[in-house]
C-alpha cells in the first residue's frame, strides 16, 4: 500500500514494465536535494536511476545534481512548475509525467525514478498517478513541534525523514519528542532520523528504498 491519498484526482499508473517512481517532498530547506543526491550516489552502483526535479522558476536543483555528477547529465531533467509546487505533483501532474515518460523512453530498463518536489508546505503529497511511494523530509531546525502539528505530508507519506539531526543541540530541538510525536501521528508508518553531515549516504533511507525494489 502507498500513502493515503485523500481526494486524489488521478488513478495510479499501471506498475508493470516501468520504473518505480519515488516522490521526495517537504518544506524549503529541509534537505530534499541533498537527500536525492545521497541516494543517487549510494544506489547508482546497483540500480539504474534517473531524477526529475521541480522548481518554480529555475532549474537550480537539477543544475546542482549535474554539478555534483550524481548521475549522467541525460538522466537528470528539470520541471519549471511556474506556480505552487503542490499543484505540479498532485493536481496537474502532466509536466512531471511528461518528464518521467521522456526519461523512460531515452533510457530503457530504468529501475527507479526519483521525483523531487519543489519546497512546499506540510500538506504536500504526491498524486498516486505520479509517484508510487513518497518520502517527506523535515528539518529539525524547523522546530520540534512540527511532527505533532502533522499535516498530510507528515502523517501519510510512506517514509518520514527527520533531517539534519546534528543541528538539534544548536537549535533546541528535542529528537525524542519528535520521535514520539511522529509515531503518534503516523499510525505505524516508518520514520528515519538522518544527518547527511554525519552519515552522507543516508543509510536508513537507502535501505528503505531497497525494500521497495
């Protein structure tokens, strides 16, 4: 089962004969692009990967991934949403679907396509017509009350990632409190606490992705 998609206007795409589509969403600055880069570096040795990034006006996230050489350039493509990122991953998913299908047409036999949303609020959740599974990323610097406040992205994503745990002592965030609150609002769905500074490969998240495949 994927995430609980309330009022999703799209039907899930047939899964056979195509890559798994993994959405990564979360607020601005939570570390979505850094996590995408980390997953590419770790998993590119064992999986055939591609990435679609979303920004409102620029291709900045895709440009960063290309500069970091996490994948060959032609396996990274950018979507300019021109509006709220939530719209492009949930309501009008056509531009992202076009980008995903173009990657699949260029690269036969892809195993995984990561679709990184632009920075959005706590309600952002991918349409099941676009992503088979979703990771939602929070930043401890956003406050340790965020998991308690919930929101559809926090509560219903297939994996919640609480990122930048190394900053917790400096910003006064209580990781134990965040863990308890996340467990309460997520109804048993998994939570991973990560620090890409301390563990650059995000092993907890990479292992979770492996279980999907």
